[in-house]
């Protein structure tokens, strides 16, 4: 029977030019019935972007016709960029006339029109990311339209009176797109739901979940399968433990935040003749969740868990994520263990991998471990006296691993993150800078070590796998940072990506630290998943994957399954390798896209919580500093709360301010007063916009603004 692989093999191996349909039939020697099947397969290959049809009706592989596939990122002004699926390549700029109606996160096929300028146009939209959009219903001359809340979507969606339902002008609604924009034809759709105005923060979180079309519940089939799976408890399996290395006698702990409920990872350390042995035990989710099961398909669709203040949308049902798979203390749990030997300088000597069974001795928190190691808290040290030596060895090994990582060129950013404290009604009572202590660093270093060990092992065996990749910055952005650092620090060195770590060290504690840190962050690409390994620039790692969080990240579950298969079979057949080669690119693309969606939804919830926290403080003045500079105004972070707001340039009425892109400053045309990142200011809360989730600030002109930092 004719199939997709046969047709693709024809183009890749047996022909050097595009073919029309008759030529394809002739080359493959197809009969009438098979030719009809081939026509259907060709349509599928055109839709997927593997093949392209020319205007004269000839078929050819997209890669051979100067076409690339990637993820479209839209801008509010209509243009966009395509992040190429093949890692290690610079993004392609798409002008507004060349988007072909593509919307944010769509998978597209692009023709590059100018390689020097990296400019192209969208030829085909392969996969739509957004079928439902949240927006505001407005009246138009011809009827009604929905203006998306997401400002990166430059298209309104037209709605007829029939498809408007009961929604009123000004309502926030969810509209389902029935026709996407194409050429000069606008998008159209029908309203599914009116969201109303939330009267408390919890209701607002639910509203955001609706806006992002996030899954709220698991289907009946998933829950039914979960009930069956949840009966397979390790303590009841008896002979099922055979084939697993028994680590139950090894002192083992989990270290997580106070509010964590799903425990992916546990660690054990010991002093040995050669130096240290570190064992990282990761929940064996793959043992319970099989390929293509109901649970697996749902987990793959979700891609990740979504974390909000006091609410989690889990990737797996709670019976698995918080019980059966979770490495809870005092109970037997199946795991996948990475056992690593290190010398006394922190150099890795060896790594071994096992399906295992463990029993965690204690559920530790970051705060508790900090009290033991850093604060020398007597009460805490006495409470965990039996584990004190283990924690001290963890601290030693962590310091060695971290120094090794920084020496090889890993970037060392201290990025502040907000922690939202809610009262019993779910109302924010404080928004603080989340504390990071040495216990966080210990777990971070141990997880990085395990991820690298697994990635290197599978790559050495030439096994197809999902890598976590982070490409080098765009050369143009490096050039901008070179100019900026040269101007600020009186140096003229043309930077290279490998110079970033030294630059970060050089500016540590200086006046320029925040400005250059921000610029470097802005120059970096977003890490993503790929079946091709191009290394991880941020970690200065040549080979990296995600293995340590299979309860909450789907790529980790995939890597677990592949590692288990390799351990069981010793080697994979050519057919199995080919199968993985076909599966992994789509899993990588979808997982990366869902990760971006999760980040965006989580940021939206934080913005909403900030607005709820500040809504009763209108008119109050605050000490603050500039956290970001744009042509439109200043991003301001308050000193006493980890709250950010925006000070629009129109509120800065003492002068006409212009944006200096090279120095990332706003400079007054006449007064030469300037505002740059890190600069102290005093601001007044002008108003909060709950609908847009914005905090609008005004400058306090009656008090002197500090021009120094």
C-alpha cells in the first residue's frame, strides 16, 4: 500500500526536481486505486507543510524550495517574526503585508524573500493555535466586532447579530473564530460566552482561565482510566518490584516549597573514596502512564501544568500527581534514578541509570534547609539531627557543581519573581519579592546535573530524544549590547556570546548592572524543546534535556519513556528510531507552544493580583525605581511591594521626552533630564484599570526626582 513515507522517500532519495502528479504515479508505478490514495496523501503532506505545490502544479519538499516552517509571533502593529523550527537559525521578520492572516503562535510555512535582511512572507498557515479569543464586544458600522484583549493580535473578529447572542456592547466575551483573516477579508466568529465583571480575585483567575481557553476538568474517560491506574500501588505489587534497584535504605529527602503538593524529585548524597555520589530520584510517571493511553493523550495536549496563586491546573489527575506518583515521605514509590559519581573538585566521573524503588525519609522545605545550613538554627538542626551530615554534604557538592558551571560560562542572573500572599478569602494581602536561598540552589544544581547526564547518555547512544535547547543571541542584538556597554563603561570591545558571563561579572554591583542585565536578557532567545541538539547557551551546556519534572512537564515524561526503553532493550531497532524521529518534532513544537501559553497566563494572573492589591491605594505616593524604559514611558517597580506599574510619557509634562534606544533612556529635549533602568523615582498611583489589568502611575513633580542611582 502507498503511504506518506513512500512518497516522501521518492522526493528525498530518487528525484532532484519537483514532480507533477502523473510523474509521481509513474515513478512509483501506481495503479488506478493506489493513485487515488496517493492524491489523498499528497493533500495531507501539503497541509502539514512537508510538500509544497507550485503554481504550475508541481510538488516538491518545502526544504528544497527555500521554504521554512516555524512559530509565528505577532506584534500589535501588524508585523511579526517567525521562530524557525530548526534550532540555531535566526528569526525571520514578516512585514504586515506578508502575514497572510497569521495570528500569534500559529505554525506557518514561510518563503524567505531576502536572506540578508532575514525577511519573508507567510505562504501557508499549517496549524492554527487560537480557535477561541477573549475580547470586548464593540459596535461597528456594519454590525459588531470583538476587539481581542491580547494586544499582539492586530485583528478584530467580526460578529453578526445572529452570532452575538445575549452579549451587550462593552461586555468581555469569548468568541470562537469561524473564519480566519485572509487577504483583505476580516476574521469572523460567534460569541460563545459572556464573562462578566469579576467581583473578587478568585473569580478573576477563573476568568483568565476562560480567556486563555485552559482546560478546567479531565474527561470521564481520563478519570476512569485514572481509577484503574491508581490501584497499582508499589506496596501492593510484590514481584513487580523485581528489576528495580532498591534504594529504600538510602537516606533520601525531597526539598520543595511550603505549598508544594506534587513531589517530582528526591535526592541522596554520600561521601566516597573518589569524592561524592549523588543520586537524583525522579517520579516514575512513565510506569503508570503508557504511550497513547487516555491519560497520555490528555497530558500531551496540556503539555504542562499551569500554576496560579492557590490554584493549579495539573497536567495529570491529582490521584497521580499528588498521590501515586508523588514522592511522599515514608511510603514506597517507583522512581527513575540517576546515580552520579564526582571527584573532590566536582568533576563528574560516571553516571548510571536505573528504574528504582525509594522511600523518602523527609519532606523538607527550602526554608527548613536554609535554617539548617545557613542560619544554624538549633531547633531545626536538632529536629533533623539524623540527616544533618547529608545536608552538609549536599551543600559542599552544590558549591563545587555551581562553581564548575559558572567557570564554563553559564549565565548567572538573579531574576526577582513576585510571591503573592492571599488572605482566607483569596484577596492579595501582600506582594513580595520571592525569597531564593541556598536550598533552592542545591536542588537547582542537582537537577541540572541529572538533566545533563541523561541527555549526554542518550546522545552518546545516538538515540532520538527531546533536547532542551537555548540558542545563542542574534548577532544584531549582541552588537547593540556592545555599543551600550562600550558607552556606559568606556570600553569599545565588540562582544561575542562567550563574553556575556565575563561582562555580567564585571558589572556586578556597578551603576550599570541593571541596565546591562536587562539588555542582555532582552537579547536572549527563549529556551525551547527540539529533537535537534544545539546546546543550551544560558547554562553553557553542550547537551541538555528536561528529565526531572515528569509530573508537570510532558517532555520530561517522553524522555523518561525513551530512557526506560533503552535500559530494557539495550538498543533500539532502526524502525523504532525512525518512529521516534517522526514523533518528536511535533511533540517538541507543541510542548514549546504550551509552555509559552502557560507563561503568558501566569503573567496575566500576576498582573490581575497586583491590580486587586493596589485598587484601594489610588492617590498614595510610593518610592520606586525604573524597571524598564520604552518609547511610550517607564515601567516602574515599587520599593515596598513587588508591584509594577506604567508611567506613560504623556504624564511627564515638564518636557518633551525622547527615547534613546542605544542607552535605553528617556531624555528630555530641553532639560536633558533622563530616566534609565534602576533610577529612583517617586510616583503617585493615578488609577487602576481592572479591565486591562493595568496600574497607571504619575510622577510626583512636587518632590525632587533623584537622577542618580
